[in-house]
DNA sequence: CGCGTGATTGAAACCCTTCAAGTTTAGTGG
DNA sequence: CCACTAAACTTGAAGGGTTTCAATCACGCG
C-alpha cells in the first residue's frame, strides 16, 4: 500500500554524533553491524534467553512483550522505524531476557552487539548517552503514573495522540494489551467514543 | 523507637568508586555538598519548579509523588536510607519537575547539585553509571508490567516482599497510592489476607 | 483531653473481565 | 482470483473487583 512510508532510518542519526565521531562510528558499524530482515510474526528474542544484542529498526515495526503465568501477553513497547529495541536492563546485569521481541511487520534491523554499543557509547559524550537513557526513564515514569491514575479511555486517547502512526499498524488487541485492558474492553470503549463524536 | 535502624548512609558508598577515585569524589563533595535536615511533612520540591538538585538520603525517608487534576496523590517511589532521590529526567531536559518530593520522616540528606553529579559521573567508569541508571529502568519496567498484569492483592504481596522495611514506616494510604488503588481497597484486601492466613 | 487524621467497614455504583456468540477481515491454498 | 479458514473485531450478559460515599472506630499530637 503506502510502501514509501518514510526513508529508511539509520543508526548514525540515532546516535547523533559530531561529524568526526561519525566517521569512527561508521567504521565500527560497517565492520560489526549486521543488517537482517525478519518476516512478520518472527520471534527475534525469547524471554529467558541470554542475549547481548540490540536491534535498530531501519524499516518495519518490532514489539516487546511478556507472557504471564496464565499465558497472557502484555505488550511493553512498540519499536517503529528509528527506534533502538532491546532488553537493555537484563543484558547489563547478565540476566536472562525478561521480554520477548517479535516483528509485527516485515522488519529490517541493524543487529548491534552489546560490546559494540559500549564502544559507540565510549565515543559519544557521556552526557548525551545519559540523556538518551533518561528519556526512557521519563517515558516509563509517565506510563506508570498513567496506569495508576487514568481510566482506560483516557489512556487510549493519550495513546492515539502520542503514537498516531502506530495505531493503524498494529492489531487492536495489541493496543489493548499495551493499555493493560482486554480486547473486548477496548472495542467497547471505541464504540462509546465513536458514538459521542 | 528503634532509633539506630542502620548506620548513616554515605554518597561515597552509593557511587562505589575505586579508591583513588574516592579521594577525588570526597573532595568534590566536601566543598560542594550541603547536608540538610527536613522535618516530617516538609515538601522539598514542588511539581512545576525548576530544580537541579538530587537528594541523597543519609537517614529518614523521602517520597516522590504527583497530583492529578482531581487533586489525588499518586506515589511514585519511596526513598529510604542510601537512595538517591531526584526528578532526574525533568532536569536532564531542562523541564519543570513532574514530581513533588517530601519527607515522610525527619530526614537528613546530602543536597547535590546537578553539575556536581555530572562531575562525579565524569570520574566514574561510564559503564558503572550506566548500569546504575539501567537498574532504574528495570525497576520501572517491572512496575509497568505489574500494573498491567497483576491484581491489587498480588501487587500488595509483592510490595511486602520487596520493601519489607518500608511497609512499617509509611501510612497505609501511601502504600495504596503506590499500588494504584484506594486506601479503602487496600484495607479490605488486607482484611481478606488476614482472614485466610 | 479532645481534635484530626488514618484505618476500617458497608452499601451502591461503575468499570472492566470473562464467557459466548456472531460478524468482519485477512491470509492461504487451490 | 476465488473460496475457504483462521484470526480479529464486535456485541451482549453476567460476574468480580475497585471506587465512591458515608459512618464508625482508633489513635497520636497538640
């Protein structure tokens, strides 16, 4: 359909280094990063595995999620073009992955080894890489507060505003899962909203 | 009551640097960090303020929380001895604080300016400071998943296991707020648990 | 001592889940 | 390219857990 959604994303943009840093980073990536394409539905990382890879999304859409003991999926985040997806925290502590990663669309990624990321970070100004991580903390912080203080309808409306492009690219049941409600509840809630508008 | 709960916490332990780094850090802290005591109930930081301070808790207990538009409090985290409490993320982006910080007990803290933290971080190995931040990401990640997938009772039991010392130091209504439920709901839930045991 | 805050308990309302059925959509093989 | 099938979405009824509101109890602090 709209095949040229956007130009392909690049890790170098993601890192936004100074120009001389870029040269160094480019060389590192050229000799170490592997570009791979996963077809829709492929599970890239399993919960419980030991993995030391991060995935930079050039094109497509990834998802991270857990399975609880009742076998229910809980979507943790979506990773569209330009996002770096990984289970950072488990990796930093040499623990098995807490999350599954799978491809919601056919997705092309740069697979980056954890050690390479370390070297890349070494080239970035420390404050920059810190700021990047802090952004994630901020996103998570707001999500916790949302889950505690907002109704499902409010959370859905917020999702629409925050990730308008993602809404049309993932099944509703995954959005429901991200919001922490059942698919049925989301469907009814959408019905309500449509009626009122 | 049990006044000698634990020895006083120190920022140097928190940073856990190598011994030669410690000397440098010690000097920095001596000339810049201010030790302050806030009495129970004092609001140390208001939401909306621009602040560039972090608080290292030597003794006592801090809390961070938001107020929603309906005037309800939502506890984001508790900060007992040895914890670094601040609205990191807002500060890194030069945005006004999202959180209030107040003292639940009489609390002694080292007030550390953001710029000093930057210098201290400069002395730490980058990976160490990264790891510290990643721990927080992990905690938040698990909390999001808990809020999405567990019942209030399960979340309460998990809180008891994870923060056994804090339970006895804060009013129940704050625990309820942390769990994302009303004080009444927590009270009933506790009644249930007591009956079953 | 009394007042105010926190905790408890109960009843009613509400939101969301669960289960079940029916409809639409999308993907697959012939 | 159509036909078939599976998956996704919708809708409804019943049930459960949580909120809300209100009243009562317990207690610590001034």
